[in-house]
């Protein structure tokens, strides 16, 4: 065993030991879509006096944190997003009405002197420089209030308690800070100068421009003496819940600016548990099928790659847990998908090693394997970099769960490269040093060509004699997809259009027509009713607040019995426009970034061919969803950007081989070079695609509705991407090369006759 192999083995063992330790001692951080709960996105709005900048948003976040802590929610998460948005995650909160009522109110508490009662219809004008407010008290009497004498910022604590001795019922006790207490004493002392029963002897306590209490100062309090500065009580015939909520609002403080809920998602714990179980089953079944497949194809070396694949799973999971990445449903799907793609680097290396053994039968197995790793490194690096670019775009341009998918995908790519270039290489190099493995070609799986390579060598299909024909086929496929987009239209999800999508589970089966009729009678005639998985009812509406959702659920319960909310998504119209715009930007940037990278790494014609194939894949996937009537939402966007990465990945492998072969023989026509490159890389394409398909089929079958569309988009994308990397990207590059290298026509009548010139793109053709 060489020194390099020893270093790789020691490094692999060290990383695996650390990963196993993290896996056994730390728990994953689950997103709300996996553990159940409510996620809100609040947007700070400009007020007349305060601009909703970054600093104001940070202050708003701290006030919200105090309020949510007072609600007793276990492990809430609050983070600022951008300049004016706050993301609030509340685990285990299934009914967001109470939380929204508490965290969304501005809670501007103020104390005013009462200038007198205002007769009905009268509206006294304030004097110059004076701020006056006309508000009804608890009994409806309109009070003329003076300027704010004391704000809620002066309140140190607020407590709700039941006052039984004085029959006051539920009250809220306020404790003031020292300076605010002095202001309170002064305010009540001035009010005490008026006779008992006079409206001016009252002090108005106002919350969000509503008088919640306006008590008379006790007759025992003398003029200018005032009440003690320690605190006071707010009475007002409160219920226990009203008193506690009021205390929470006052104790939490006032929001610097009003906030608006622009996004709200609620996921039931049963849906999250089902998604985890489904993903785990899909991962186990898909990984087992992939391991069996590569073992069947590459024998002993395939089995060693399967061991490296298991190590990859442990390392990537430990990285997610150790870095504290929140694992969401799309992120979990990305983790499962990355298992299928993790074998790609191993397949590239094994196929290159097979070529070395086929070209030089007397070469040692160890030497062929080393050369395979060296020659495959360029393709492995380029293909993984393009996938990392797609992951980066998902993170920076996506939102919510899509960001989590981007992080998971990036970690998966890095871990897969480590497992292939360090762990798998150490295992295979150790095995290659064995005389038994080296001598028995049927055992190692590398020294003999595979069945796909043997068949291609025997048939030797002439693929690119007429490259335009392949482009015509691709054009027809794109035309069919565009027809679906035009005729059927794209069903944009609530995420991109705004509105509300709620999924309910009922104890008694309810058909769509009955649900539609019931909700129409309850005033929800515009709601779109469809069935979801396991007979659940899905309701999609336009603008609908939390009280409206509660009324909708109550109406549905009249027919369905006990009605449980499984999933709830609310997207404001402004956020929907923004997400739709960001989705288009993400796709556009993805195309430009891939084009720039490929133009640097390859010829510009290769780059354009790859991007044409990329656009071809995107249009076909979107068109397929249009024909199938499936929704296009954020999860679909994550799948689409993954398809982009996979498509470019395939094209990179093919063009990397074209570049290598062409550099060795510039005199050979490019069409011949391209044909050889495609035939040499087809085994890798087939074997890698099969590994990913096993995982995706498992996700589509076992993942339920939450993962079915994600898996379907990727299944279509991988099949179409495999086709386009060979029959769209390569023919496109050939046509561009022909256009740029063909000699221009010579004008004039006296054009000299030239000898026939060999077309660099055709075998033996004369022009």
C-alpha cells in the first residue's frame, strides 16, 4: 500500500469516526414542515413617523421575541430577513389565530388626561400646537383626550390576576419604571383637582387607539398629591384570556412600526411525521437498489463503492446536524436525491479504468485504476461545480424551504466528492493491490468491459452524420411542451399568486361537490375545492384571514365531522409577486452563470450547445406539468434548478471527453470526435441515471403528495436531460462549429475553382 493510499485511508477513518460521533450524540434540527407548527413572515410597514429600516426591524424583532417567550412556545425561532421582514417559527402551534393576534398588534399603550365628554355630533377643534384625540370609553361615551402623558415604554411589568375581594374580576396590574412612576403620580394628581364625578377626574388608558379603561381617581386622593408611583391596575370586565393577552401585549412592549403577515404556513405534526417516514423508507429502498445495481455492474469495486456510499450518507448527515442546518421537507428530499447522485464520481472513475484495461490488456489493475482517477478528475470537478452553482442559486434566490434544499444539496455534493475521491479510492486501491482481485477479472468488475460498452463497440452507431435531424426532434418536443403551456396554462401555486391554500382531514368522507356546496352556502363561493392525498380536502382561496379560515373549517365540519387542519399556506399578494419575480430571476441567472462557466472551461460553441439543451429541458419539464395539470410552486422551482444542474452535469461530461479526444487528434473531423465521446460516456450516463432513478421512483411511490410532484419533476428532468446532453447539446455545438468554420462564398463571376474541402464536421463528406 502506497503512502498516498495510507493517507487517504487514515483521513477517511478520522472523518468517519467524527461523523459517527456527531450522529450518535446530536439530534437534527427539524423544520416546521417536519415537526409541525406555524411559520410566519412579517413585514414591517412604514408609519408616518418611523421608517422601517434595518435598525427598526431589529427593534421590532426583539419586542416580538419577548411576546412569543411570554406565550410559552417551546423553542421559537425569530430571524430577520432582508431590511424589513421577520421570520417567526412556532413549533407545535396549530391554530395561529391567537399567536397572530398577539404578535401582530402594535400595542401602542398610552395614558391620557381626560379634557371632558364630547356630545354626540360635536367635534371640538384642537388649539394650535395641541394634540387631542376623541375616543369612546367602555360605555360608549366619547371622551376628549389630551396629549400622551405616559407611554407603554414606562411600564416595567404587567400581570393578569383575579381580584376577588373587591369584586373587580380579572384585572391587569402595571408596575412602572422610576421616572414613569413620577409621571403617573403627576397625571393622577392633576386629575384629582377636579370634583368627584367630573369626567376630567378620569385617566384614560388607551391601547392601539382604543380606550380599554378610564377610571376615576379615588376621592381620597388629594389635588396634586396623585397616586403612588409604584403602579396601578387596569379594570374593564375582562375575561381571563383577555386579561392575560393584554398583560402579554403590555409587557412585550410596543412595536416601533406596524407589521403585516405576508406569509403563513401551518403544518400538522402527522403530515411531518409521515414525510419523515416516507423519506426514510425512500432513502433506504433507493440506496439499497442503487448499491445492488452498482455491485451488479462493477462487481467487487461496485460493492466497495456501495460502502463508500454508506459512508457518504453518514458524513453528509453528520455535516447537516453539526452545522445546525434546519432540515426541511425539500431539504430531506434533496438529501435523499444526493444519495443517488453520489455514485456519479465512482461511475466516471470506473468507466475510465475500464477503458484503460480495454486499450492496454496487459496493464496492471492498480495502474489502470490510478489513471482512471486522474482522467476522471476534470469531469468530476466540472460536473460538481455546476451542481454547486445551482445549489448557490437556490440559496441566494430562493426563499424558505427552497433555501434549505440548496444548503442540503451543496453539503451533499461536497460529501459525495470526499466519499468518491478519498474513501472509495482508498478502498479500491487497497483491493487492487491484492493478487486475487487483480488476477480474476470477473471478480474486480473493472478489467472487463461492461455490457453497454460491448454492445456499443459492436454496433458502432453513426450518430451525427446529420446533426440537424436530432435538433428537429428536440424542437418538436419543445413545441409540444409550449403547446401545453399555451393551451392548458401553468397552474401557479399560491406561493407565486398569493392567496391561501388549506388542506383538511375529516373524520367522515366528504366528496368535492358536497364540500363545494357547503362552503358556498357559508359565503366561500370563490373557493377552489380539490381532493388531496388519502381523501383529504384541499381548499384554495384568495385573501382570507385567520378568522375566515376558522369559519371555513367550521362550515366544512358540518359535513365532515371532526375536521383537522393538515396544512395551511398563506401568501400575501405582494410577496407572491416578489416570489414569482425571483423565480424568473433565478432561472435567468442560472442560464447565464452556466453559460459563463462553460464558456470559460470549454469552447463557446460547447457552452451555447449546453445552454440550449438546458433551456430545452426547462421548457419540457414546465410543459409536462402544464399538460398534467400539476402545480408549479417553490418545491417545483427547487426541482427545476436541480434539473438544470443535472443537465449541465451530463453535458459537461460529454464535452469534457470531446475536448480530451480532440486535443489528441486535431485532424480528425469533429463529428467523429463527438461520436466517439458520446459512445465512450454512454455507460457512465446510463449507470448514473439509473442510480438517481432508483431514488426518485422510491420518492414518487412512497413520498406521498408532499414529495410526489418534486420526484415527478426530477424524473422527467433526468430523462429529458440525458437525452438533451447527447442529442441536443452535441448536435447544437456541431452545427455552430460548422457555421463558424465554413468558408464564406466568393462574390463575382470570375470565382476561381477550388479543390474540394473536407468538412471538419462530417466523415468523408466533400463540399
